[in-house]
C-alpha cells in the first residue's frame, strides 16, 4: 500500500494532532512559561478537579524534563498510534469488549461503543460514569472516556504496545477527533474496513507517512543528524516484494535445504533455486531451532513476513494452530530498533499476526521480542573502568545495533551493577547498569537468519560523535550507515547462517567499497542478488539492490543474479524480477561464481559480463597505459571567473586574439550535456596572465579557492575530453586547440598522437560503455573508471576505423555549428 491519499491523510493528521495537543496544553496552562504554578486548582478561569491538578503537575514535570515541543509531539503521536491500532482491531472485531470504538458495525463513521454505551463491557470503565454521560447526551465526553478506558484495557493485554495513557496524557487528548472532519472521521473516509483487513503492512506505511514531513525537513536543513533526527531521516518502509525475496532466500532457503520436499516452496514466488552442487547449511530438525533477527526492524515489515513463513513451517510439522504464534514470538523472531515509536508498531503488527491464529492471544501475556535501543546515560564514575563503553551506551540511541559488545564488556557491566550499594543514589546507577547489561546481551546474540533493510545515511550527515565512532569501528565502510550494517550483520548471523539485505547498490562498484566486496567474496558466499533500475524504488532517491549471502565461504558456488537495469520505474521491478526467477532464460537472469569478479580491476560485482568481456581485462591494455587521464581546472568561483563566450568582447577571447598571454577569456570545456565527438564549447574562463586572478583568489582564511590541476595539459593540442556527469553513456569529444578543461570536463592525452582518433572511437562505442558499466554504475564518469577500460588491438592505421571516426566527428561538428551558441556558427541550416 503506497497511495497518495493515505500519505496525505497521515501528514495532515500529524499537524492536526499536534495542533490539538497544543490547544489542550494552552487550555490547562502547560505553556512556556506557565502563568499558573504546579498545584494550581484553577487555570485560565477553569476550576480543576483534584485528579486534573495531579495530572497537570505531572505534565509540567515532563515538560521541564523533555521540553515543550518534545512533549507535545510525543503526545500527538501517542494518540495517532492508539487511533490507528484500535481502528485496525475495530475492522477485525478483535477489541476485547467486541464493541467498535471508532466505527460502526457496517464500517461507517461513528462509534458503536458510544451508541451502545450501556452494553459496553470493559473492566477498566466505570459503568456508573458511562450511564451518567449517556443519559446526559454528552457524546463527546462519553467517547473520550470510553476511548481512554479502551486504551487502558489494551495496555493490560499488550503492555509493550499500549503504554499507560491514562493519567497525565489524558489531559492532552485533542477535542473533536470523532467529528466528520476530525482525525477519526477522515481516517474512516480514507481507509475502509476492507483495506484494514488486507494485512498489517498498512500500519507500517502509516507510520512512515506520519514522519514524511519530519524527514523532508531534515534533508532540506542539511544539518548534522542529532539523535532525534536519525530515526525519521533513515526510516524506509521496505516494498513487499523485496521483503518476500529477502526472507524467502534466507529463512525459506534454510528450511528448503533441510526439507527439500517441503510444500513451503509452493508459496515462495521469489525463491531462487540454490546451486545444488555446492551447498552448505545449518542442520535443523525443528522450526523451534530457527532464529531470525532484523537489527533495524522499523515497523516490522520483515518480521511480519517471517512470521508468515514460520507459521507454514510449524503447520507442516503438525503443530496446533493456536500454539504456533506464541512459539514464533518467544523462540524464533527478534527485532531491534532505535525508534520506540516504530518498535511499538512492530510489536503491534506481530501481535495482530498472532491474534489472527489465536483468538485468546491477548490473554496469554506474550509479547514480541522487539528491543528498543535507547541511550543509557552513564557517567565516567558509573563505569570507571571502561570509558569507551560508557560513552557508547550514552549514544546507543544513535548507533543502535551497530554496537557489538564483547563478552568481557557484558561481564564488566554485570560486575559494576553487583558492586553498587543499596543506598538511594547507587540504586539508580545499578538499575542503569543492569539495563545496559541486558541490552548488550541481546546485541551479542547470533541468529540462524538475519534480514534487514538498514538505515541509509552518508557520513556528511553524521554528528561529531557518530562520525568519530563509525570511523573507528567500521573504518573500511565508514562512508555510510548501510555499509556499516553490512559488516555488523556478519556478526549477527551464525557461521553458515543466512543473510538477506536491501541497500544502495554503490557498494557493488565504487572503489571505496572494494575491501567490503573482497570480504563478501573471500569469506562469505553471495547466493542471490537483484539489482533494481536507477529509478526502480519509489521510496528513496538512491539506486537499490537487494541480496542474500551465506555467512561462510563455499568454493565454486554459482549465485543467481537478476538485472533490472533495462526496466524503468518502480511498478515493473517486481513483475520483471518474478519473470526472471520463473524463467532463467529470459535474458536478465545470470548464474555466476563470485570468484570471477576478482578478474576485473577493483572487483566490481559485474555479474552480467560474459566470458569474453572478463578476459579482456586480463588480456587487454588499460587505457591509462596508452594515454594520460586527468582532471582539469577547478576555478573555485564560477560566477566570478566563468562566462559564456557570447557574454564577452570577441577581441578578448582566445581565438580572435591568437596570443594566449594577451587574451583574457580562454575556452573551457567543462562537461555539459550528453554529446559525443565534438561540441559543448560555450564557456570561457578568465585566464589572463596565466590565470593570475584565479590563482591568487583566496577565502577569508587565506586558503586558495581554486585547484589549478594538471596545468601542463592546458592549451595542449590533440587532447580529448569527456563529461564527468551525464545521464547517458560516456560521451568523449575532441578538444579544440588552445582550450582548457574544467573540473567537470576531464583530459585524455594520448601518449601517441596518432592514437587519438582510435581512442575517441573506442570510448564512444557501445563496447566501452558496456565495460564502463561493469566498473561503475553511478552517473559520474570518474578518471579512475576510464583508466581501467581495457584496449585491444589498437591499430591507428586502420583506415576503416579512422574513416568512421572522422565521419562521425565531421557530422558532429556540422551539427554543433548549426546552433547560434557555437563560436563557428554561420547560419541556420533551415534558412
């Protein structure tokens, strides 16, 4: 589910609830600063009951501790979460009292509980109070009373999901929620009973959409991520088909390898058959022996589908239906999450899965194993022997499950807790230390299966602690959180365990992740991988892949790879992936031994390359041997030093003035639109007196703004250039005489001038583009990528090749000169 109506509702509801809570805070004098002190019996001329005085005092205390905005936002989400959860149970008929709270029996807007209040059975409600409000016709106060009572009753059933919301928070329940244009009214208009019954994934989508504006605001601000920013900025609800693929090829794979004849195979559409000749796996005799963890579980989408597969496994082994949910939640599944709100949704979703199969589940006192990794502030004196661990635990809400505590550190926490005295001050420290030890024990567990869509956040957004900590603990993959999680999950999974992940696909190609690739190939076994098209995932602005690996090395294993690069847009990714899995001869499914990737410089995961292309790297000559490749001038202040040639006096442009030392404006080839052979010659740069003004231009700290690189190539004849950034293939062009390449237009200077046209033709060929995609699939065509392109049979006397290149070059020059922006424009060809 991913529609605009649902998103619009959730973002609107967030604002509406925040405003509604704020109005309640004003009503009860919970403002900054408040004019009525704690203990006041009258606020804004309104008398308060003794209970309201007590509740208000508690809110004032929370406001002082958390801050006004934080308390307001927490209260708003509390009510959003409760409304969504209760409406879900409304549609299923699962509320303990069997009376709908937020809708009528036919699913229409209203409250069956209010309409039939005298028949409501709720242990937490006072029947006399209900009767009093009903007889007085006070529907709004009656609904508010029943709704809070319902939350209290559910807190007894699901304490991890429904925190106690009576007491203080009751004062902050907004007015008018049940009106047709209120939050509940609009919720009922957007989501019908039928959609609620489609499954629990709606809960996850709603939470992501609730945070959409917060996420957008963070990225627009470009600030470093504070602890409160990390969760909403990195949460990304995983599409259902990718969840299925990851879980089926990890959890499902483990089951099928142990039970080849299992009927589970029939319901796993995204399961890629393993390489039967090369298999190694953990032997299990019962589903109770399987453990699966999602260490960044968010709202629990992965755990929910794992629950479904596990249920089939138990059924297949003859377990009774009502026994299975408790076994799954207590023996099989574990989640970890830094966002307590998302963790509540995950617990709720799993509880709803359990209730589907066990109508008495709410009475069993069973909860999902979802651990909230909140910061545990420890002073140096509270854990004096380990300052490092104390600091890490104090920032646990930021680093989350990336923390990998050792057994010695866990023992140290336990010993420190045991040494605390029984006095009042020491007891608080003891509680923190015991909590820290329990959390660290959970973080140190290992699982037969680990599946995750970890957070994506580049190091440029890290706050100072996060930046320093990740560099120290994940030095080889420090540039992003997702790559740090790839490494961390290697320790979450048992040896020979199965892992499934969804991440940006840059780790497959770029140089900074070469060590990670080698580790995955040398120490692990890539079993499957699906590479999505650049715009193939609607939830993120980064290109995505999803992959699975076996957490040990299997020699000769041929993994299954699916390449969706030729299928544009999110809607076609799942169908085309499914088609490839069902028909391996489709043309975009590949079987490869990952060892073959090591034959390519940099070890890119170029699974689609045929044998001939792979051999070319071994037998060919790298382009860097027959030419020099280099970056050009980065002038540092484009507005000051760069113009279009037609903005300048012609007599000052090199080309009219033949002497470079006298011309102020020199043509600069600085990338530009996708264009092969020639052209894109519009910009000029102030290079008077060998660029004196550029070279002497400095910032307020005296640092040179420009980077005058590879000056030996400036004004050099017989040079080629290409655009560093393009949405199309490599586009190499012939440089005009006496030009300078800019920072986005790189140099290719052949060692032998007679090779220039041959190299130009080679790099503009489809073969070169095919090879380049194996080296990098970003929009950037970097120097390092082109340097590695292998050249075979260079023959600059080949007349057929030279003729084709010269014809292409001539045609491109004529085309460029037909534009008025060309220096050599004569007339429009249509005139």
